C-alpha cells in the first residue's frame, strides 16, 4: 500500500494519505484461533468521512479478511467508497467480495497457499505458491509466479 501510494503521489503530484488497519478483533474466527489474540496497531491519521478508500491486500482469497478490514474502517468513519486492490487474486471466495484492482490472478488448489514477498520486508518482489506438508507441517516451495 505504501509503495502504491508513493507512486500515485509521484504521478499526480499530490499527497495521498495512507494508514494501516489491524483486523484481529474484526475476524469472524479470532476466538477459534486463540483465546489471547495479538492485537497490532491501527494507524489512520486522517478523516475517512466522504473519502475514497482503497484497501490493499497481498492475497485475496475467501474475502473474510477484506470484510473484516471494511468493518474496522467503518468504525473510524463513513467513507464515500471502499475499493479493493489485491496483488494476487487466488479465487475461492466465501463472501461476495471482489477486487477492483488485481496484479495477477492465480488459482491455488486446496492445501496450497500463495505468499507474497516484498522488497520492503524480504528484499525481493515475488509471489510463491507453497504447499503444506501434512507430515511435518513446514511449507515447501512448489512453484513461483
């Protein structure tokens, strides 16, 4: 999201604000995952009312993370519009959520995950399909997109 924002700012000569949202307590499964969730920081340092918001996520899959993020954003204000940008759309929705902007579409089979690695964190930009080995449970790289 920060890189996209920086590119928009450079292209448009403007200063688009950005923030981040922790969705931990907005997830519909947080009580199933842990009785002691680790809550991170939400930083929205601008007024959301009547703004166009673009939620940015690395991988769009079931739609549940996006729904949780929308719930969190609405607690901070009433945006004019919320749109979704996904670096990877892997299909498999459980909720009626769609991405307005998609980097790549890549289907993944049950038992596979798609992990996105970014220069800012891992030093490289790539999306990797990884399979979970049920015997030992580590992820084993099976294909790079």
